[in-house]
């Protein structure tokens, strides 16, 4: 059967989709790159916040327009897990709703003729085990891959539905992760992005202690991998050992995703975060002291229930003073079933306006920081040739899809892959301009 798979949401979903594609290919099914050529349409959905749910519904209906007697539609992922009954009752075009831990059961379901009638596969309570699905396949960029090291979350933040969807925190074994990373390197992966709901908690359930530094040391020994990048690190689990790993292991990018959500102590308590202003500032200071060129990405929530104007201004001042290298701000999204949804809500326009004000501050900071990079040289991972002799890529300080890019001029005969040494010649708020240098020079990496 020819299948097409489309992924929405975060990189963790992409990792799941790659695993499912591998399961289906090993079972003899053929992957195609466009939905029009498929007999089986698979949509991996996101159900985290309102905008993500809207996008998922829109894509369900778009793919449902291709459904016929010979083309079937399977919806999976977080939205399928969270809104099973609603989706099944309200969108009859869906042939199968599949739970997030049941992907390995799909080939047998297809062989048994399960799609001859509408059905659900493995939906109900959140999963309690980590299912190893075997070798994933490359769905997007072979140079930059995502290694999912755990699933689920035990943090239970007041605004978040992930624990109710994904279940308790469950780590994968180090040996399995190393095997998967080796295969990725053998198929051309240069940048390995480490993802999970809580990367810094890795290993605590399996080994009785946090083992992320051990995993990173092992990954750094794999031939072919050049960059290793950390996403979704919780500040309260940022140990001295992990910071030392980032400082000393040359393959670890001087980049960390450290979502803190707010800085006001009362709001942090309302959010059920384990951090406070003192611990957050302390973690940032430790990172910047140990690794002077560290680029910290964080995410913040504007307009959380009950946030006063003074508490918002404290957050705005914090951004101005801390000057994060990378920052994303979300207007608070009310999610049913969470403690925050039961709190007194701020008007939608207030949330949006506060988000926009914070991003205006960050735009200026980002522009100033990028301007300071003019004249510097960086190692750049090339992603594409945009026009003859004009290429697009990223530095080690920029994650795929979400951070800055650099456009640079080079000989049009060069490969649109691998690394190049680029001198920055101009800069904007979220992009750099540069040119390739023939001599290695002195790199800032």
C-alpha cells in the first residue's frame, strides 16, 4: 500500500512519524511524497494549544478531500489521543484514529482489513510504557535529525495537557539511543537534535538518577556527528555536570533551549513551576559564566490567568535586562482539563497585546545582537541553494526551523550541503548575510 505521512507540531512528533514510516516500510508498504499518490493518508496531529488544534483540524479536512473508496485517512498524534470521541463523531471522513503508543500495531491492522470500516486503535488512557518501534526513516532533512530520548512528563504545569496525553515520563535506554544515533550518522546526519518533553530528566526513571551527561558523552563519540543540540531543558534540573559537558564536549552546540515561562514568583507558583526568580537568574548566570558564547533560547507565556500589569512589566523588564539570544512568546492559551483553565481568565486581546509588546522588545535585542556579529566568521551548516550562488544555512547557535538563518554568497558549483566558513557582512533582526571565505581564518565556533 502506498502511504503518505504528514506531521504537525513539534519535532517530537516528527521523530514519531519517522518511526511509523519505518514500521510501514519494513512491513512492505511504500512511502510516497505527495498525498495525491497515496492509498493511505496519515496525519500526525498536534493538540497542545488552540492554534495547533486549529491547524490540525484544517489539515484533517484538507486530506479528507482526497479520501475515496480506495484512499483511506488515518489521524494520529496528540489531538487524536486527546479528542478521540469528538473527532470520531464529528468528522466521519476519518477512517482510523490511532493512539500515540500503537504505531507498531498498524501493519497487522491493515493486513486484517481493519480499514474496511471506521475504527480506533489503542486509544483510551495515556500510555504507560515506551514502545521501541525500530529503525526510523528520513522524512525531511538527512543532515539534521531529531533523537527522541523519552516521552511523557511528570512536571504537571498548570497550563499544560501533555501529561494527560503522553502519560508519565518514560526514558529510552542508552544503548538503544546510541544504536539509533549511529544509524543516523551513517546515513548523513551531521546535526543531532536531542528532544523530549523534559530532556534534563533523562534516565531518572530507568537508572535512578539523571543520565543526560552520560548519554551526551557517548553520543559525542559517534563518528560523523558534528553538532549535538539540546532542546526542552528544565532550569531546575540543570546540573553542574551538564553545564560542564556543554563546556568541554566539542560537539555540543553552545545553545540550550531553557523554557522558563515567566519570572514573577507568584505567577510561577500559579503555573506550578518548580522555579522561582532566584533559581532562574542563577541558572542563566551559571550558563553564561561557564560558556561565554552560550545562546539561550527560552519561551514565555504572556497573559497567564490573573497576571497583573505590574507582573507583566516585571517580565518585560526581565527580558530587557537578561537579553536572551533567542526568545519566543506565546499568548496564554486556555486548555480545558488543566488547572489554569479554572482560573479567572484575562481577555484575549490583553493576552495578545502583551505578547506583541514582549516580542517588540525582543526584536530590538535580536537586531542589536545580530549587528554585533558583523565581521565575525562562523561555521555554517548549509541547508539549501536559494538561487545560483546564494545559499541558506545556520550557525551552531540556531536550531532548525525556529531560529535565525544566514544567507551567503558562494561559488554556485559548491555543494548545497555540509559545512562552510562564512564571514557575516550584514544583519537584520532575525537573519544574517554573509559570504564564504576561501581560507579557513579564525572561527568563532
